[in-house]
């Protein structure tokens, strides 16, 4: 059991700062929790955790408050079986945020593990972007089929992480502690900027800069450093050549541009048309009826991932990343992954 990660999610949950996916992951851990397993939680921490999980479930499933108004006489394991059943029942009834499949998704496809004393590994095997916030407040959006390894606390002169796959980084500015990304073939060093790194097996490695400045070099070379500025990218070809490219239009970066959008009772079809125009992507709907949904809201300084997440919660729908430029929207109850 990945104790450091669980303790961090527990801390965030008790502070009221964990997101939906982290809460679902916490529930999946709690379901498999062994009384004999030493998580080094005090009795007070266990009691506080159980109380808050129970209250969170009741808040999202109001009918359960009448079914089980008193919880203090229910044993710990028996209480959890009831609580877990409540989550599933509520989801099947359309109450609350997750469907059973979505909870199952967080349990099994966002793989978390502790690979060193203070290192965490996350593999995103979904078809969605997965946001990770590091100890220095750096934000990372991990793409499907990608793995990020990072320490639970940065120690030393550099902030170092390892990436296999693709991720977009918004690095917290800290001139005294450069941020360094090790991918299988490249080393990327930054001080505070936003950029996209691609490092999939069998494909050219790429670093594309949206804001700020980064340096890129091959892992097996001490020289040959390439400096990149906004809307430039470095490409390491399969044959080992590292080259710099200038391009006025980098489609892979456009979905990370922050824009200001406002919608007043706009149909989803109008919203999609606006998103396609601003982010240069194609958005498809699995159900034409979704296009008649309406949305009101202001999206200030938001990139596409933020907008999609807010639309999901507002309209109770779900998105999938098909590729860099194609997105599909589904009803949340249609079994979409």
C-alpha cells in the first residue's frame, strides 16, 4: 500500500482540499484497508477520517440520512460496507458526482505507487488529463498513457521529476532551485514557465515552450544544449539528432493557451464552436441531445483542460481525449471511461 500517497490524500481530504478523483481513490483504499496494516494513523485520525467520509457521503446522498441517522453504534468495518453500498446506490440513482464505472476507473487505472522513501509514481491510464500538484505548487497535467515520478517534498538545489509520456507543466518560479525534468532521452531545465514535454517510446521526443525559457539537452551528452523561448520547440529524432524548430503555430500548445470566455445561457453547440475556434481542436458529441444543453458562466484565464472540467461539473457530462486535437463528450451515465 502506497502509504505516503494515502497520507497526503487523507491530509488534503481532512483539510477540504482534495478533488473528486482523490476522494474516489481514498474510498477505494479504504475498502481494501486491513485492520492489521500499520498506516501509523492515530485513533483520533482514524475517527476523524471515518466521520468526515461518512458525512461527505451523506451530503451527496440525502436519502441515506433517514435510513441510517445514527452511525456511532455501527462497527468500523460494518459501517464502511454500508457507506460503500451507499456510494454505489447513490451513483446508480444518479445522485452525486461519480458513476460506479468512474469510481472503478480511479481505483484501477490511475496507478499510484511509492517507488522510493520520498518518491511517488503516478501512471495515467485513462483517456483524460490528470492534474497533479507538486510540493512547490507546480501544476502538471499528465496525458493518457503517461507516468510521472516525483518526490513528496523537494530537497536539494534542484527540483527533479521523471516523465515517461506526455505532460504539460506550469512551474512555480524559484530561481534558487531550477526545475529539472528527466525523460528517457532528454533533460529539460526551467526556472518558472509553462511548456509541454512529449517522451513516448518509439517516437521523437519533443519539448514545446508556451511561456518563459527552458534549456534542453540529450541525456547522454554533456554539451549540445538548446535554449527555447515562447512558441519554439526542440525535437530529438529517432536517430539521435537534437534540433530546434521555430513555428508560429504549434497545435499541441494551443489547448494550453489561457483565454477569457463568457457564456450566457448558451447551448452546448455554441460553446463547442467557441472552444474549437479558440483552442483549434475538434469536439464531438456521442449524443446529439447534449448539444441542446445550456451553459452560463465566465471562464477567465482558463485553458482548455480547466474549461472542460468546469463544463463537466456544470452539465454532468464527461470528456475523453482521442488525440491532441480531438475530444469526445459523453453523457455521464452512458458508461464512458
